[in-house]
C-alpha cells in the first residue's frame, strides 16, 4: 500500500510504528454523548451538584454574615431566669425574620450563651449532660421555653417541606440530624409453635437412643 508524498505519516513514540488514523484522534466526548444523549457532563443534571443544589444571589453572603455577626454580639443572659431566656428566644427569631432567612439549630444554640449544639440537643431531648445528671440542671420553666422554641423550628421545617420551599435532600438531612427522624424498616418475627398436646414422651425418647453393635440400646441410668 503506497502513500502520497504530501501525506503526513505520524510515528508512535511508544512503538516506533506509523499510527493508524482510525485511532489517532478518537473523540471520547462524542462517543459518550452518543451513549448518553441527554447528559451534559457539567453536573447540571444532578439534583445536588450545580445550581440545582444552591442558588446564591448577589448580597446573600453579606446577609448570611450579618446574621452571624448579630448572634455573635448578643450579650450573655442569665440562663436561670425564664424572662431573660424568653426575651432572648424572641430576639433570636426576629434576627432571622428581619433577614428573611430560615432559623437554624446552631443559631439557636449560639443565641443561648453560645452553648454547643450537642448541649442544646441534650436539653430538648432530656439526655444526660455530663456530671449534671440525667436531665438538664436548668430550671424546668427555662427548659420548657427552649423545648418550645425547638418545636417551633421543627414545625417550620415541616411547613417548608410540605410547601416545597426546601430542597428535599437538605430537608431530609436536617430531619435526621436535628429532629431525630430516620428511615426505619420494621420486621415482626413470630415464633412457629406447634401443637404439643399429642406428643408421646416415649416416642421422643426412642429417637435419641444410641444403638450398640449387637442391636441393643444402652441401658438406662
């Protein structure tokens, strides 16, 4: 087989032989597009990756940071005083309402003297707080206020989900991590019990007798 003089022959640096033009310029992108014609290969078809998972507008970062600064500048309150705690909880919700943002569990903990999220969850779920015993050492009236605020946030989460105002993936994540929801499958195991009223003890005994070589059974003890 001859080639024209003006035809360029490419030599493979690995084999030292001429490169077959059928495999020299393989466009894998076109091949993938033929296999998946509706896939854009840019992450936009994913329910999370791309702009489907978030939607930042100009000024959003400023608004989010502004809320954090307000929570940071909140003065400490007397956590044993129900009136101060109630006023702080109202102030907390107003900070998010004025910013037109959804309240957060971490933000609630920050508003309550910057307690940890773990401590907050222990209070609302009556769990042990280190050396404080089984329940929170806070007065019952204060604990009730914190639980009520937490239930309001759970109700808001449910309203957002029912109204389609929250990304389902985000909503499920918040439900499991903040409000104790979980995917659970229950299995009911029923033991199979037969009728033993007609069981003959002698018949059962004969099944487990060990025969000897002469055909006789072992003597009973």
